[in-house]
C-alpha cells in the first residue's frame, strides 16, 4: 500500500517506521527544504536518538507528489498547522483516498478540534483519528503500544489497521471521534498541572489525586459536548492522560515543573520559545470552548489563572481538597 505521511516531526517519523516495517511504500512531506535535506542525508531524526530512518522512505517538499496515488494519507503535524495542511490537501485529494489524523489538539481561534478543521475543507467520510499513550521514541523502538482509532467508516478503519497494526502496535476502534479528540487535546493541559505539582515537590500520590479528579471532569466534558463518557477509559483517555501526566518525557509535564519550581521568567520563556508545548497552545482554546458551551470545568479555570494571571501554584492544593 502507498502511504503518505504529512509532517516529519518525531511522531511522524516513528509512524513512518511502523508503516515501512509493515511492508508499505512510504513517502513523507515537510515544507522545510533544510529539514528534508537533513533527514534524507542523515537518515536520523534529531528527536529520535539512535533510530535510523529506512533508506527507501522518501522525504520530500513536493506536496502533490507525496500524496499522489497514496491509499492512505497520515496527518502528523502540530494542531496549529492542520488548517494549512487541509487547504493544501483539498487541491489534490481523491475520493478513494483515506485520511488518518495523528495530530492532537484544538484550533486556537475557532475552538475546532482537528477533525472538524479538516472537514471544513474536505468533504469525506474516509477519515480516522488515532490517539493514545505513545511517545514517539517508544513507537520507534517497537515496544508494545496501544492507540484508540476513532472512525465512522468501516473501510477506512480496515485501511488504517492494515497500515499500522502489527505484533507491537494495537488499535482499538470506536465511533466516538469527538471523545477521542477531547481526550487527546485536554490531556496536555492536565499534564501541565501535574508538572506544577511535581515542581512544587509534591509526590506521585498528590499527582494521582489530581489526575483522578481530572478524569471525572473530562468525562463530564465529553458528555456535555456530545461524546461518549466511556471514552475516558480508552487508550486515548486514561491511557494517554496517565502517560502524559507522569513522565518527564512529556514536554507539557516538564513545562509545568518549571512553573511549579518557580524558575525564572527568562528560563520559562526560553523553554516556551525552543519547545513545542501543545498544552499551552490548547489551554487558551479549551478555556474559550468551555466558556462558549457553558461547561463548568474549574480545573481548566485554575490552570489558566496560574499560567496567565500569576495565581499562586498553592491554589492547586486548595482546589484538590475543596473540590
């Protein structure tokens, strides 16, 4: 099967390696000439140490050529770039092609989840969303991992499964695309709060308390927005939240640690400028979304106040006890 991967970040590369392992023809696209040249020559991603990119995985800046004749197109770019990618893809997509969204998040200005951003431009039901507790380095290292696959189209489900599933990658399907996207977006915000607690010197017991309270709130948010409550128990829900909220590999968790340990403004700003912190991008959108939908979610209000309005981190402890 011919497969196109749009995005050459660590997760995009790790997915490309799985696709190649499964015997598929893989082409990757980046808009950056320098990045394409580096990856093509070095056959290594800067963020995936000691992982070699197969020599026959084509890396290009030619969008049209990358997606042409691909049975499956995987979108693996940060949430903020999905709009631009969707506009480009609209020019070349064919009715018989399938799309798998591996991006997680919510658009800043419109408060649309990435699936809806794509559907603004491309009228197709051949779309699936994958999300779960999977750091790119672990996927690339071929350890057992699980992903939720949200999709309404049975043919697309089978195409994505054929592309990605093997003896160390498990896909568990659901029709609840919305629930999958809510979990995949908000977990990065909760990870910031968990990192704050860690930075304050509090143990995993307190972090577990906060995660449990958040799981209940997210379940109610899913229900309020029209998703299925049980999605909170999926790989995309509890699985990804547990991973992101407890690991120093998580950039969102690490950012929260800087806040909680009262690092200097210069150090925090430098981290923001040099690191992709999806939770920071998502926080503003989730905050606006729950206001627009009149959903009560005080944990989001509090995280927003700590990050943007200098509310003391100790307020998290008061919140957890009094909630």
